[in-house]
């Protein structure tokens, strides 16, 4: 907890407006236990966040061994309002929602003004792959329609570092790599070109809906 308090203070020093946190979870949590523990967690951080002018953002989760109960927009909004912490809001992860098969337009509308940040990423609906948009199966029209309808003014932030993967990626290691292999990791010039492609994809997506800003 002290590390999170320090991170909130660091955000304030650097002019970062919010910090996104995964929920507190334990194996075998019931929904009621999960909500109770996370209310305690967010309220414990609220005073520091208010003092330093930094918003705390909860994030929706994919299926898995943790984060069972921040599943959709209405559930997150209900939690935020129950917590009674003025600086508590939401970050929406498009890849997590795609794994759950969510109607992301509906979820974004349900979050409304509580939506303060985005993790824009894609996958194939099975694992949290963190690849760039248009690679997987996510319906990004749902997302852009929802964002424009609620008047979202935050950043369109990509969380897609794994479109080019390194040999020893923590989730998907390249198979059978030997010490003298030359193609284990993509070189920096390819990574730089891919970053340009990501930017152009984001610019195209936002421009298509008339909301791109330099």
C-alpha cells in the first residue's frame, strides 16, 4: 500500500492526472468478498489521491484466475458510486472486454463520465495478447461510437506492446531458441516502424469518426 501511495505522489510530481489499478483479489473470492475488499482498498487510497489531485481508475478484467467482478460498465459504475470516493473513476481495456465478448458500446455508455482512460488493444477473444488494433477480433466501431456519444475527452492510449514479440516474452516465449539464433528478437528499426504504423492506425480510427486531434 505504501508503494501505491508513493506512486500517487509521483504522478502528481510528474503532472500525470490518474493512476490505473488492478483490483485486489484472492483465489476463491466470492463476488461479495471481492467488492468488500476493493471498497476498502480504494477508500484507503482516496485521501492521498484527493490531497495530490490524482484520480484512481479501476480497470475491467478478462476471464481468468483473478479480477472476477469488474466485468462490465454498469458493474464498474455501481462500484464507483458505492465507494463514495470523489477521485475514483474507470479505465476501459478493450482487449479484456473482447475476451468476455462484451458489447463495448453499451459498456462505455454505462460508464459515461466516469470513463477517464483507455487501454486500446486487440486479441482473438481467447487470451490477453496486447496486439495492435485490426490484428484480432475486437469490434472497434462499437468503441468509437461509444466514446463519441459520451463525449470522451481523454487520451486514446494503446496498450499493444506485443505485436512484435521477443524470444523470452513473459507470456508467449518463442520455441526452441538457441544461444546463437539470429532471429530471436525483432530489431529496433522494425519496432520503430511498427510504432509509426500503430500511430497511423489510431489516427485513422479517430479521424474516421471526426475526433482526431494533434
